[in-house]
C-alpha cells in the first residue's frame, strides 16, 4: 500500500459518507464510506512507517579510511589516439 492508495480510499470514503444520501436494501453507504475512510487513513500511516523504516536502514553508511597513494600517469604526446 502506498500513500496514493490511502488518499484515494479516504476520498472515496468521504464521498460515500458525506455526499451520498441513498440507502440500498442491505447496505448503508455512509457506514461503508466511514469504513473506507478509516482504511485509507490506516494505509497512509502504514505507508509512512514503512517508508521511514526503509530510509533509516538505507541511510546508514560506513566510512573506511584508506591510505593516500600517489598515482602517476605517464603521458605520451607522440602516440596517436586513433
């Protein structure tokens, strides 16, 4: 799940909960809307937690000291590169 899915579910849920005043025979659309809103909010929270855990793990770096070396590159002007 990602943040986009959570926002979509929350928007759909709020539309059903607050914008639709129709009842089907077996379903109350406002209750379904509030459930979708809650699931969307939960999806956003879980997505943020997973993202923060990934970034915390990926950001740990290890620095290794290496001795300085001098490299000399011999440059020859008489050699044709082609």
